[in-house]
C-alpha cells in the first residue's frame, strides 16, 4: 500500500454527496458507517435492502493500492452516484439496476451506525454484549496498542450511543 489518499476530500464531503445521491434515486432509507478497516452503505429501495461494503483487506486482495478507509467510502459513493446518473438519464431505473444484486435478509438493514461501527451485524440484546464487544475492539484500537487516537475516540462515542440505545449507561 502506498499510504496516500486517492480521492480528494474526506468523509464529510462524501457524506454530503451520498445524501444527494440517495435523494436522486428515491431511496426509502439508508445507513452508512466506517471503522479503521472497512466501510459500508446500506439502503432500502422499493422494499429491498442492499449493503455495499469494502474493506482494506478486500482491496488488498484485489490488488488495489488503497490504505485509507475514506477512499473506500469514496469508491462506494461514487459507484452509487454513477448508478444514479444512469437512472436520471433514463437509461435504467435504479431499482432495476440493483434488482439483480443479492439483497439483505429482512431485519438486517437499518442497523444503527453506532452498532455497526462496533462490528455488530444485528442489534445486540444486552448492554453486556455491547461492553464485551467494546472491550475486544478497544484492546486493538487504543492508542497505547498502536491505534489511532481519533478512531479510538469515535469508538468510545459509539460505545456510549450503543449503551444508550440498549438502555444502560
């Protein structure tokens, strides 16, 4: 990996672009998040849920020279923007384009970003489950263990949000 960003702008710029794209393609609901290693965008279109995700590991396996998760997020957003353009130009309806893609099972879409950022694929049932997952991630992401201080702070914030949502503080 070369360690340099491929796409200009950070998450904030692509978050704004994603919002615009979702409005253009009339998505019913969408969700997105990222960790130090991966990112995803989930959306519901015509009652079907889809998840687009990329990880640094997958990119490396494919031979992509990507080292920044913000570049992965940019790739997903730009791909969705391309599909939205094809839809807006009357080439295809967005729902037709994604209809051939595998969709998520009912209940998998719409997971709150705070849970997804802690690595959950479903909503945890207890605060104990949240604490256990946080501890596992904190051991790796803590700055004293070689993690990034900003990413660790984001982990802590999401941990607090998760505890709030499962009813324990």
